[in-house]
């Protein structure tokens, strides 16, 4: 006999709720398998998600039929080719500048500072995105399209420290410090009285740019006060781009 709640909802609403639960559980299966390095058995998937084996088997069969997951010779399940295709389609549309846009806006709103995103081009950085706080009368060097020396700017040092050639002879203690912290600082070298703090952003190929903020050093905000939000923004953009923070930095906190 239907419950009072089900009767109140009506058959259409009950079916919709059941369908929503099935979709959410199917997504949970995909998320679980995406975090594994090896296929997982039906019993373990059901246990990890806390659902009956019969229900889990139905989800797995449906996902297998659409090739979002596949079953190996031992009967265990892993991601299928359709999951790869969907992920690849996302990466084709998610460019670095698109991934950082919301992070720059959030940084500016939170810190009331100019935020920007730049990429490395040889020995220079090129500024591709920028967000200014309302009513800011300060004109900084990080104009869109501007080029500045990578070795002296915070966004440049943040990228040089994680470039493929980093760690080679002549790398220098400065870049090693950037790698240890996860962010770089420019104390007025690019523009007198202007402090810049930046953190690297990664996509599937490696370091693809850096997010930073610039502000008057005399305003009183310390590097310690601003580095946390900047590193968090860079990590979030990295996640959206399908990248990973370097293994030797995993688990470290900005200091």
C-alpha cells in the first residue's frame, strides 16, 4: 500500500523522485570509479556506496550498456570510453582564461585588490585576464595584453618554478622557495610600492599560467594574509582544467 507521502506526491512526482535517485547513484558510481587506479568488483562498489547489490547491479548494467563503464575479464568494473569522451569534451571547451574568470572575480571581491592571470611566453609573461575592484584609481602594469619580464614578476616566477626546466642547474634558491611555498612574491620590483603575490595554475599538460593579485604594499595587507586565497583560487582553476598540483607539493599548505 502506498505511503501517505507517496499518495500526496502523486505517481508522477514519485517516479520523478525515484528517477532522480537513480541518476544521482549512477553519478556516484562514476565518481567512485574515477578515483581508482584499478577496476572494482560489484560487491565492493555496493559496499562503498551503501546500496543493495541488486540495485547496484542494475546501475552497472545501465552504465555498461551506454559504455560509460566497462567490465574486465575478472568481472570488475572501470570507466569506459564514453566517460573519456565526455571528459575530453569538457576539456576542449574549458580554456585557462575561462577557468580563472570566476576565481579572479572572487579574489577581487574578497581582497579588494586587482587580480590577474598571465601565461609564460619565453622569458616574458603575457596578461590575458584581469579584474579590478570598483572605483580603483590605481593603474598597474598588468594591463591586458601587456608583457613583462617573467623573472621579476610574481606571475612569472610562479610559473618558472614549475616549468619543465625547473630544478636544473642554476635554478636558484628563489624558485626553490616558490615551489616549497606554492606561491611567488614580487616586492616592488616591477612597480615601486606595489606588492604582487601569485600561484601557478596547471592543466593536463603542466603549468599553464598563474593567478595573482597586486596592491599597494603600504596598505598593510601582508603576504601571509593574501597567499591563502590566491593558492586556493589557483588550485580550483587547476581542478576545473583537469590538472593536478605537482606531486612534491601535494598536501602542503601555503605559508
